[in-house]
C-alpha cells in the first residue's frame, strides 16, 4: 500500500496537536501543580522514613515524577477523538470506504495525535523543571539529566517504542469505540488503566514488592515507566534488554490481536446516524 | 432537555429544575452500556487514587507522621464533596465551549429564570456516583481505623461535605464566569478542581508555607477538609490552630461560593454575545 496516505493522516493530526498553543501552556501549569504536590508528598514520606531503602532514591523519584508529568498526553487515555466523532455520527463509513489499510490509517493518526500533544509539552516542561528550576535555586527538586550517555541512548530507543505502544493501545480503544458507538466508554476504561499502570499515579517501583514483577510485565509499563527507568539507570528485572524485549513483545502481540479483533468488529458493524 | 422547557409559565424554579434533572437522567441512561462503563471507570479511577496513597503507607509507614486513618478521612471528605459538586455543576464546566462560544447563552438570558438555575439544570450528572461511593467508603474506613473519633463527627461529616461541595461548586461557577472574558473554557482551572482534590487528600502540614496559605485563605480547601478532619479525630494541629476552628471553618466554603456568585453576576452584567 502507499505509505503516503498514512503520512498524510499522521501530518494532519500532528498539526492539530500543535495548533492549540494556549492549551499547551495551560497543560504546563496543571502538570507543574500536580508534579509539585507529588514531590512534596514524596519529600514528606522519604524524610520521615529515611532508612526504608526504597527502590528509588528521593532524587530519582522526583525526576521520575517530572518525566511522567511531562509525558502525560502520551498516555493512551481514550480513543482518537476523530474516531469517536466518526462512530457517533456514522461518518465511520467513510473510513471504511478508503482504499487504505484501516488499522495503519487509524494508527498513524493516533500516533501523530499523541506525539503532537506530547512533544511540545514535554520539551517545555523539561526545560522548566530541569535547567530553569536548577537556575532558580530549586536544584534539589529539579529534573536530573540521564544517568549516563548509555542510559540516554537506551532511553531514547525505549521512548520511541513506548510512543508506538501507546498508539497501539489507542487503536484498541478505537476498535472498542467502533463497537460501542460512543467514545465515552473508552475514556472511562482507558484513563484509569493508563494512569495507574503507566506509573503516572505513583512510580511503578514504589508499589508493594509483591506487585513489582507483574507491573513491569504488563503492557502499560512499556509506555513511560520502562523508558524512564532506563533514563534513571534504575534496576529493571531482566536488565535493560529484557525491558526492551517486553516492549517489543507487547507491540507485536497487541498489533496481531488488535487487527483480529478489528476485523471481527468491522464485519458486524452497525453504523448509526444519517 | 429542551422539551422540558416550561410549557406552563407558572412552573416554580424548583419544579423546573426537577424536570430538567429528570430529563437529563433519562438521557444519560439512553446508552446503558456506555453509562455502565463510565460509572465503573469513575469508581475504579478514584479508588485507584487511594490505592496509590495506600502503597506509600505500605512502604514508608506514614505520610510525614500522619497515619492511614487520618489520611483516609481527608481523602474521603474531599472526594465526596467534589463528587457532589461534579454532579450538580456540569453546566458550568462546559459553559465556555457550549454556551459562550456558540452564543447559546443569549437564549438562556431570554428565559424568565435565573441563569444559575438554568445552568444547574444543564445536566444532573450521574457518573460521579462512582467517586461518591468510593469516597464514602474510604471515609468510613478512615473513621473506623482512627484511634480517637469524637462524637462531633456525626454532624461534622455532613457539615464539612456541604461546605466542600459549596466550595467546589464555587470554583466551577468562577470558572464559568471567567469564560465571559476568555470565551473558551480554560483547562488551567482544573488545577483548582481536580488539583484541589489531589491536594486536599494530603495533610496540610506536608506543603510549603506559600501553598498552605493559598489552600487556607485563597481556596479554602483546608477549611472544608483539613481542619474539620482534625476536629473529628481530636488530633491537635501541628501548626497551632485551635481544634474548635474546624467546627466553624466549613462555612468558608459557603463564603467562597457567595463570592463566586457575586463574580458571576458581574460577568453576566458585562456579557457581550459572541454568537451569530
């Protein structure tokens, strides 16, 4: 198939994401607020129990929180809004008629939407929480640089896989939306799952010990938690390569499973609307 | 909702609100599958928030010296209060996008009823029942876990919750009033709603001084949550405020609501339509 069509879908959503500059600033303020509250909570618990031996140091937990906050819009919180609208109004029929592979068409749009939202925000927040905070004398609360050049490289590869993984999970929400005919359900399921399981709510390493292995092996860890841990140079069960392997495994598994599911749903799709 | 528009001009404000609320409930139940998913999602999301706090306790034993029971009471109070305001105040949340930008607000101004009442009737949202139930559950567990719960809790719990709901409703009304200036809704205000819930579930002592001041005298979150909780738990305030303050401080939520209603009136008076 012509890759150009998918590039067009990507370009369109990417531009939509960049369009809303005020929303980017508003998001920045919100992320700083939530980040600051989490940081004060972590500082309070760490200082009160200095010899617990948590798997992350306070400094690492702070950097983890800033990176997580800056990548909030990269999380698969729900379906692609365009797909939601299409399902609700019945315009989904146009997508079915296009001479393109539906999965790749929606996937490239979903990926562009995530990146178009996340990249400007992440760059801005990283500047504010990193160098600017350090200059303002808040160095102890700031975003630390990567642990080593090697960690930076691994993290970069892992962030790229994470973005793809997130777009693939958005595809599952898209298919679900095509099934339920309303985008709201996908947000209701997607947001809590993504916020909890990606480490947005609490860094995954800080959950109770019995849950640690399961938490690394589930697909949402591959979006931001694994890349951030590689960035911090923190320990990962199975080592850095094992962690990348987990990301690739879920990418392949969810693509295959999702495509099958989509075919079933599309075959018996009832289109509503005019 | 539009078919609930008064056919009979003599309908009282309350009766009109009841009709609008009923129409909204029926509309929300029109897609039962989605409704069920939303409600479950709301319950689970909000309960997960507490799971995060609980995990911190598992690992570190306390949050800055506060035990799990006290934090659960704070968490429960702020979540129940917020869920009530979320249920009532949906019209204010969507006000910028759905009323000001489109010019729909002009139509509300033509109706012979107060605009605040009509916007309250925009939607009686059922989804926050999930947050309400889990907040109530955590609140109950916290009171059960805490070592000294005073009898005043019997009336302080409802008093703090109504004060908190009034405060959050005030935030939503203030957010809507801001839309007269900005046209589109500003998501920054989420810092005061969702961000307020996030901040309210932690003990006030944990925050830096500037934030403590803001959360007490700017947005009176401590007045509707932290201080009443101290009074219920007979827990002396490490910052030195007398316990009796918690018995009257929920009134600050109503003062805040009154202030925001005043801002709203000013906004309506200076409203210039943007619709076609």
